[in-house]
DNA sequence: TACGCTCCGATACGGTACGTTCCGTTATCT
DNA sequence: AGATAACGGAACGTACCGTATCGGAGCGTA
């Protein structure tokens, strides 16, 4: 008694592929807006109920296709922190070029009032890429290349957000040269004399929050 | 001969206000998804054509309301770079809390295949906030607080993107303490010895792009 | 072999929201 | 006075949603 095998006629796996291929084609030509179930079904040579039998709607359908496009990201590990970070971010950016900023925005919008789908979306598209960056940072810190008081989560956010921002708000995604400059900037800092700035800020009785990890050096 | 005054019955300015008030109410309760023209018209005590006579559709309607909410941002200027940057980013984040991440995502998605609307959207919601941050950075650099070889545009991107990212991808928007840590990190850098990292990366014959503004110090 | 289950394509359906058009009426400008 | 355009109300055609129904086909179990 195979509990896995449901009774009755099994689903045709070829239909799954044909539909996702059609979705891919539509996304690349007309974008998410053009993703109309009936149209997808027609292109795939498949009936509409056959699609709904497999996916709940446009959102699920699009996410399923995007999941196909994002293979697991292999974070580099060359013991060269600059190289690894650069490579991580480059892969990150390339991944979202494949996904398409438009589609990402639509899925994000559609997930607004559906926490479950939002978790699935972020868990599929965002988290793996972030994780790759995070692992790179962890290794670099373990080597002693990064400050020990580093706020890891916030640094991952800072690097990841730059990739997303440029994809979503353009005009262009980050190119390699910009990634290099960004990595350099966040590693070396942009202040001429950070400690002096901290001292000066303390003289202001301002109500701003004093950074809780002032430069140790 | 007033060329400005069109012949015929003039538009009732009270309708403009009533409609935008209704839009505001709907956006705050049900979000962009709940923004249905017929519903807005009913709430405003107005006919549907009266709405379409003024705005092209949901997108324009929502953007018009959001424009009402974002007054001009006054970048602080206290000659304290840490304080000013902190304040700039805090105002930035607050502005988008008023707009609502959901609505922003929807508008961004809807603007995908309409470059004109996209320009209007970014010009209204994004550019002014960025500009405030940019002015703060420019003043700090002029004071000599920031490195002279600073890539201004990229730095603005880095700081702005963090605000957007946390608003859009959450789970929570940036809080004040995180803003402080982020400012500290980007000003002071996260590397223990950046110059050493650059030297090491040069030993790799890797094909990665060598940062074109290595640390001058 | 017979039966039951589930998938298959085809088609029809009700529902929602869009954006437009027509109407008779009302307000303002020339 | 007359032209013009906004007003509310209502209906319209379109698009797409997601679901239901149908006869038929494929596969499991009795």
C-alpha cells in the first residue's frame, strides 16, 4: 500500500513543465502584468482548470517559475575578503536580473495582505541570496578581517539593500565597478577621521542616538 | 480675456478634497488593494466620472494623495555630521512610514511598463528624500569630515537603500538605534585593516574589479 | 473484468472592477 | 441669452478572476 500514490489518474508531469515554460515566456516578453492564466494555459496547450489544479493563482505560478530560475547560490571562499564580497554581491545582483525587478515588485505588492505568501516569497527569493552574503561575512570575520564588534545582520542588510534598491528604483542595476566601490566604501569607511566625529557629536547635547559601538581603535 | 478660465461650469475644488480624503482613509484601512474607484467615489459622495475627470486611475489617485502627505523635507544642518546624517535618515524613514510600504510596492509594480509614471513616482516619493541625504553629505564633505574621493551618488544609494529595504522587506523598518549603527558603520568602515585587505586582493590574480579608489591614507 | 478515483479538455458561469458613455441638470463664463 | 463644461446617476462593454459541470481517459484496487 503506497500511501504516496493517490488513487485515480496521476497528474501529467509534462503539463507542469509546459505551463511553467509558458509562464517563463510571458514573464520575459510582457512581464507580470501580462501573466493571464487563460493565456498561459492556451500557450501551454492546456486547459485552465489544469493550471488551477496545480497552482493557486498568478502569484503562486510566477513564484514557481522564479524558483526554477534561481539555483542554489554557492558563496565563494577564496580567503580574499574583497574578492569574496565582490563575487557574492555580483551573484546576488545577477540572480535578480534573472528574476526581473518588475516581477519582484508585483509579487511583493501582491504579498502585502498575505503573510504566508510573503514568507514564502522572501524565503525563496531573498533569504538564500542574503545567506550567501552572510556566510561570506562570517568567514571574513572569523579570519579577523572584519571588526569583531560588527553588526552582522545590519551589514548584510546594507549590502543586500543596495542590490535591491538599484534593481527596483534603477535607473540601472549595480554594475561590477559600483560593487567594487561599494565594498571598498563599507570596508574602509567614508569618514576622514571617524573618532573626531564621535567626539564632536558628544559635544552636542542633541537627542540623537549615540552609536553604541564607537570605533575601538 | 482670461485664457486660464475655461468656459463652462468650473470644477468643484471641494470634490478634489473629498476624494483625496476618501483615498487617504481607504489606504490607511485596507491598503492599496482596497482602493476601488467606485468605493472611493461613494465614500466621497461623488460620482465616478467626477473622479476620472481628475485622475487617470488608481495609480494617479494614490500618488496624488501620497504627495499630500510628504511635505518638503528640510535637511538638518547642525555642523555635526553624525547628528545630521542620523536625522536625515530618520526623517527619510518616517516619510515612508507615512506612505506605507504596501502602497509603495504596488505603485512601483504598476509603474513597470509606464516610464512616465515611473519618473513621476520616483520624482515625487524618492528623489526629494534622497536629495535631503545628499545635501547633508555634501555639507559634511565640504567641512572636510568625509573623504574627498567619496563617491557621493553611491553613498546616497547605500544609505537610502537601507531605508527602503527595511520598509519593503521588513520585518520591521529601521529604528533609531539601527540608523545610528548604520551611520557609524559606513563612516568608520567595518574592516580591521582595509589597506591590508587591498594588498591581499592584489595578490590574487582574480578577475574581480579592483576598487578604483583604494584608501589614500 | 469491473469499479472507483482523479486527471484531462472544453465550456459555461457568476463575480469584481475596470474605464467609458449617455443622460438630464446645474453652474459659470462671454 | 447662449455656449460650455461639470455634476449625479445609471448603464454599458471589456477583461480577468476563480469555480463548476461535463463526458472521456488513464490508472489503481477488488
